[in-house]
């Protein structure tokens, strides 16, 4: 959306004043460990801070306590708050997905219940089919309950920094070299991004970036 604006700024052209007073840019970088060692190191630090913020929030710590604990790691207030914003964003994403997954689930349960009744009323149907449908219905009900509790804030959001898919791979590995390769991918996946807050009082919005 803002690519033409950035290009015009780079060429020294005049920018239209129809732009909103405040805009947010999001940039995603692929960090090369060898070529960008400082940036990669910061990614590892920020990943650690975000995980720490999540852990403290799940322990019931107040925002002031979380910020103090993060600043005790030797980082600035801005970096600590950036990690807290990232942790809150992860939780909000899980809640929003739960709300999205709930849409239409009652209709699916109703259709499944109708199928179960049809199987029960037909003596020619196999008992195994009835058992399978009943178990499926129970699993759907349990999942709906979990999603509803997440959406209503009655259940803590479970977040795996590094992805659940990659975490599940660990249980299938046995050889030391496979585990070492997995550990490397796991560490990089958990530290591959960071969030930097801007500052309207500083030149260019964020002099610390």
C-alpha cells in the first residue's frame, strides 16, 4: 500500500497531503546469521523477552511487574514494552482465531447429530459406524467448549513460539545429528522476528531502529 509513497520519498518528490496523520509500517526481514550477526543477536534477545513476558502474564503478574522483570534483563523501557506488546498480540491472535473457528460450528454439530439419529434408527447400519460418529460428535463438543472459553477469556491462550508443527517433530527424532539440526531450526524459528515501537517525538519516528 505504501510502496509508491516510499519510492517517491526516496526520489525527493513531493508527497500528497491526503495521507493520514499517523500511519503504521510493518517490515519483515530475513536475517542472515552470518551477514547480520548484530540483528540476529537482537532477534534472539527479543524472542527471549517475548517468551518471558508471556510466562509472567500467565503467572498472573501485572503489567508493571512484567515490565520491571524485563527491564531487569538490562534492556530499555521501549524494548521491554515492545516485547509486552508482542506477547499481547500473540494472545489476541489466538482469541480471534477461536472466535473465527466458532462460526458455523453449531450448524456442523446439528448436522452430525442428525446423522447419528439416522444411523440409530436404521438397524442395517453397523455399530462401528455409530460409535465413530458418536466419538466425532463428542470431540466436536469438547473443541467447541475450548474455543468458547478462549473467546470469552475463561481459558488462557496456549502459545508455542516456534510453531506446534516444529515442536511435534522433536518426538520423532532419535539420532543426535537430527536433534542438533532440529534444535538449530527451533532456536532460529523462535527468534526470527522482533517488534520496534516508534516515537513521534524523535526524528524519523524511531531513532533506535
